[in-house]
C-alpha cells in the first residue's frame, strides 16, 4: 500500500525542516506546530458569510463560528440544515482558525450552515470538558438554529481526528441523554478506542504524521487517570450498545495507526443495525484532510464528505 504521490512529496518537504519528535515538545510548542497546518489548506473556499458568536454553558461561553454556504443569503426562504463541526488536534490544540478551510469546504459542498465549535482544550481542561462543550453546542444549535437561518430539526455532526472522537461520542450522548436528533455522523480517521492494540498500531507506529508515541502523549494530556480510557465518552467503540445511533460515514487512512480501530467501529455500527458508509483511503495518512492546498486526494475526499452530508438532507 503506497502513499499518494502528492502526500509523499509533501511529507518529504516537511521532513527537511523537521525538529525534535513532537512527543518531546511542550504543549505550547505542539500548539504552534499544529497551527502551522493551516498553511497547507490552500486558498479559502468562498461562502456567503462567516460570523463568530458564543454558546452560553454553565457560566462560560463556548466560541463558535457560523458558515453560511454561498447562494444561501439571509433572505433565502426556508431554514437550512446545520452541521456541527468539531476540529482535530488531539484534544490539545486546534481552534476556529486551524481548520477554517475544512469548515468552509463542508459548508460549500453540503449546502448546510456549519457551526464550528471551539471546545475547551487539555491540559487546562481535561476530559470530559471537550465532551460537555460539544454537547452544549449541539443542544444550542437545536434550540437556537432559527435565529441564524438554520433548522434545529436537521442536524449532522462532523469530526476529524480528535474531533471525530467527539462526534462519535456526541452521537452516543444524544441518544443516551434524549438530546437532539442527529441525522448523520461523519467521522474522519477518529480515535475510538484508547486501548487499541490492533495491527495498524504496530504497522504505522512510527507514523507518518501520527506515531504511536505521539498518540500516547495526547492521551496522557487529555485524560486525568488511565482508567478513564474505558469510558465510552473516551472510547466510543467500548460502548455496550450501539443500536439506534445515527447513520454514519467513517473515513480511515491507510497509513494511520488509528486505521484498524476506525475499521472496527464501522463494522460494529453496521453489526448493530446502523447504516454505515465506510470510506477507506489507502494512500492517505492521519490528518490528510488538512492538506487540501497541495493534495488533490484531500480535496476530493473532503468534497465527497460534504456531498454525503448534503445527501443526508435530500
């Protein structure tokens, strides 16, 4: 299984400027490195408008950014479906800016209003802070979508990497808590099992992009105690019952230590009677949806995911 040629070139170029292993860096240094990924996104995809606001939750405000798709101006008749977007970054870095392009592309391709959530990050706010912020944003969208031209009865969730973990957890939490109905969950190379020991964890333990030791660094920063890894809000694959969850699109990357656990989650959902589309991308690496500037494969897959969201709403 060979790397996509454009991804291979990009990795060779970045390797020329590589510094110390990321798991040896501080949180601040990793955040700075993560922010640099935004430069690989390419020119901004146009949307009708972008607005920042905040979700009030238990005495704090959760920043969110709303993207209205082009052709959906404020006077357009009828509310639009809404996609709650959860960025990646290992629960440690990432914000409204680092994956602005991903949110823009999703809005443009899906025709939905995208609400990007700036959930709290570890280690300042360890598990379950990010989960609680994601759920608060979901319920806010359901209750207040009409205020920004959205339809609170038509919601999808979309997450990438750690955001994919949160999106999977959000789908389970909405069912468990009797919360808003989710029409579709899109999970891009999600972390779904803290204790995964499958072949891809060894095959790609040195990366590229995400190594097993770097993944352990993220888990160590996100969780307060090792036993939290067994909590389904950390490891959604370990939930006792997956029946009744929303339809899912699960993307896995061939050169990713998380590949096999994503495969297993797609199969487990299907075995529980959930409608699943599994999209394996053999030549890709973890995080490849951030490479939409130089890599055609990244653009093509992200477009497909946006179209999958559009199809969920007819």
